[in-house]
């Protein structure tokens, strides 16, 4: 249970800021298959499967809610003022996690070298999305306080796309929200609701409904891919993770007050290795929970 709480907590931190996907965290902590299967079973499973899925998602959700609330209320300011340290931490997190994933999924790699094209496709997908990501600080014309049908439909479908990215390792749903001009408005709306200002509540509800619709759509596809095309899927996931390194390096340019992309002079070797130590610690905890 503790591992699920920790996984949910770190998934929320990753989902809350552009650069890293919560699905990446779940995958490297060995919870991704359970996560996908539970989301699938809660929609189409038997009564027994739904009960098991609800139990798992509640345990994961406790950590996720704590992490998300912390990120929205506190860490957004930290990300702005210490973005290079946080980015270095995420770089360490991903760099040290890739060998872990490849070791644990070695059967998907041994003798399946022809699937390297899926890895390349995963890298290119994240790089292209990040490259066309707008810089931060741009004022959004979307006013969530004055909802109309057009705005509601737009929020709903963007939420579907964003949650699909959050479920997939490597692609940051927050980055896609930035591309569609909804990251800052949605984060501010959620922060207002958490502060008991319910003026933006309708927009948050529509966004939540879009998330549920996106989960129902993408999870079934991911489950089929993992069951029937696991080698190709794992190759693609590692590609998405490698591609996310570029997204993290470019992350500072997407802030509300944009900063330069991370370079050698702003890279923090200390936080990079802290990220690596966190991976080793989580792997030890994962082993101890078995």
C-alpha cells in the first residue's frame, strides 16, 4: 500500500508541471500495468474486477491527491524560482530510470531489435510536440469564468487529449495544455476552487468530465497494446522517456515567466544525482514491498 501512495504522489508532481508524464513514474515503479488494468476494469470489468480496481485506484489516488494539492498550492512557485534545479532533478530521475525499465522488461528487448523503430518514433513524437510548444507568458484568450458552449466543448476535448498524454509514459499532459492555451487558466481555476472560490467550478467540472472520457478511450488501446504488442509498446515507451529529456531541458521556456532553456551553466549536477538516488531508493522500497 505504501508503494502505491508513493507512486501516486510522484505521479501527481509529474502531472502538475510540463516535462514529465505521470505514466512514466508509474512505469518505472512497476505500477503501470496495474494502473492501466485498473482503469480498464473499472469501466468494463466484472464486479470482482471493479472492486479490485477501485481498491487499487483509491490507494494510488490518496497519494495523487496529496501530491497534486501540494503542487498546485505550494510547488508552482518553487518550479518558477528553482526551475533549473527541479529540471536537473527530473533529468536524473529519467536517466537513471531508463536502465531500470530496460532491465525489468529485458524480455521485450532481447531478440526484438527490429522494434527499434518504435523507440525512434517515441523519441520523435515527444521532441516534435515540445518543439511546437509555445513559450510561457502568453496571455490566453480563454476566460474560464465566462463559460459558453464553445468554450465548454473546447475544454472537454483538450482534457481528453491531455489525460491521454498523462496516461502514456513520456508525454506530459501539462505540455499539451500549454500548447492549447489551457495550462495557466486550468491551474488557476483549480487553485481557486481549492481556495473555496467556486466561480470557475463549471470549467473544472467540464475538464474533469473530459478527463474521464479520455481515460475510457485511451486506456483500452494501451491495454490491448501491452497484451498483444508488448515489445513494440515497451520500445515506444522507452523512446517516449528518452524524448522527455528534451522536453525537460526546454521546460523553463514554458513557464508563465519564461526563462532560457537549461544549459551546461544552469544544469545542477547535485540535483541530477539526487534524482538518481531517489530512483535507487524507490527501487529498494519496491523490492522490500514484494
